[in-house]
C-alpha cells in the first residue's frame, strides 16, 4: 500500500480545480502525472480509469481493466478515505 501523507497545498489546489464546476478532463491527466512523480499509487488507478474510458464497450480489455481497478481500489481504499477526511 502506498504511504500517503496529509494533503499538501499543491495537491489541495489540484483537487479544488478538479472538483470545481469547470473542471477540465485534461486536468485529471496533469494530476495523475503529478501523483506519479510523487510516487503515489493513485496515479495507476487514474491511468486505468482513463484506459477504461478509451475502450470500446465491446472490447475484451475492459474486463481486465475493471479487475485491475477493483484490486487497486481495495489496496488504496484506506488512502482514499484518509484523503477524504
């Protein structure tokens, strides 16, 4: 499991932009890259979500990606909960 520290000012600024009314989907890619640069496993989760959205509905890869997302969700659940508090 990744070691998540308290949300810093830089990450808080990302999150405020991403959860605002005018959030840009490209912003999530920038945030994902930022997470990756900081060694945060949530980057992988966001990468897989983007891949899932790019796959055609009848593509067999979708189930594999969903399975990976479920596994990551379970391992990151405590980190996400800590972020939300």
